[in-house]
């Protein structure tokens, strides 16, 4: 049972046993859970110094009821046994530092690179605990800021269209005439056009289907500022995809920043300021093209494991099972 994330409920069905009773038997008698050396503090932190490697990832995930845990993982293990270096309850820098400093300094000094998001608490913890490590901000977190800015503008337009439609319906009702919304050439109303354009705004135009191309054409004709925002988001992604060096990326980001300033789109100006504040660590991506994808993939495994258990009621036992598999 330690090698695969199979729930006692499923095993119980297979062997025609009571799943709950089987889990209790495993927890209290068949496993070494009660002798686990990290059990007393597992809910607050666990540390496995032997899993340290030159390249690490740090990210946060939720086990149950929105309770966040910070996970520090080794890229060398590739999501298998030996992946988990540490789990820390919460996201406070002080708590992360307190846990990671239990790893001997000589071992922490071997770390050369840590990928992360833009969270200042993560940066502080990495700076304190892994002094020889280059901090790399994940490119996908940067691009997500741009995608969010595009979607914010789309949603703002959608609310404006909804308000306008409500006024027209009220006016038609008052005059005793039926309200017929305008239908666009693809059969969408303006409200539907904005709602159904959500996914195409996340995709590169080379990956649009024919219907998405038609919808985008209608959308950008009606909302030219949304076209400008979308182009800025795509241009930012192209910098990460096409630039081969830090120097080239630095120049391209400067030009992109100027385009944002000239666009007058407030949400993108916030994105540009955030990128400018973190640009040294963002540019570190171009050294080895390192991302936090391994951490995101591991988080997905934890969520799948959690769903097999139909939620997490006993955090210590859940962490014990996770550590058996991945630490």
C-alpha cells in the first residue's frame, strides 16, 4: 500500500472488505506510521535532507479546506521517490526558514538554482537558506499576469454590455415592445461573443480553430483595445519563446515595456511595473530555460492523491503516505 496511491476504500471493494476498517488497520497496525520519526511535527513541517540537489523548486499547495503548505522539491528526482525536500505549513518566510535551516549549511550550499513565483516570502526564504543559489522566477507565472490583464479587460467589457442590455430590455418592456438583441455574423450576441472568447484569448493565434478566428475577428473589430491587450500578452510570451540570451531578452523586455506605456491599458502597466521590479530573477530563466513546471506537476500529483482519499481528514497520516511515496 505504500507504493501506489490506492485508497483503502478501493482495496476494500476489491477484496470485499470494509474500506474504513482496512484503513484503520493499515494506519494503526500494518504501517510504521506511529513510529514515524517526523510524526510529532509533521503537521507543521517535515524535512528530508538526503533529497537535496543542485536544482530545487518551491511552490505552495492546498491539502484541505484551503490550508496552504509550502513544498520544496528536488528536480533531480523527476517527481518520483526523493522529490520532497521539505513541507512547511503556511507560507510565512520565517516558518520556511525555520524548517529549511534544519538542513546542514554545507548541504544547503550545494544548491545552485531554485525556481519560484514572484512571492517575496519565497524569495526571502531562498536568499537566507540557499545563499549560493540563483533565484529563477517561473516564466509561466509572469505570462499569467499578462493573461489575467487581458481577461480583466474582457470581463470589464462584458459587464458594460450586460448593463447596456439590461437598460434596453427595461426600455422595451416599458414601451411594450419585444427586445431583440443584435446577432453578429457568427450567430453570437455581443454578450455571448465576450463570454465565448475567453479561451481563445489564452491561445496563440496560430493555434486558433476556424470558428475562433472568426470570433476573434468580430471581437477585435468591436473592442480594438482588447486586441491591443491581447497582442501585448502574445508579445510577452514570444520574448520567452524566441530569445536565446539574457541580453536579447533584456532589450526586448525594454521595448515591450515602452509598448505597454503607450497602450494606456492600466492593468498592463501594473504587469509591466511588476516585471520591472523582478526583472533580474526573471532574466535568469534564459540561463538554463528553467521553469517551475516540475513543482506544478508534483502539486497535481498531490491533488490527485488527495482526491483518491476523498479529501484530507487526518493531515499527519496523509503526509505520512505522501512521504512514503515521494520522500
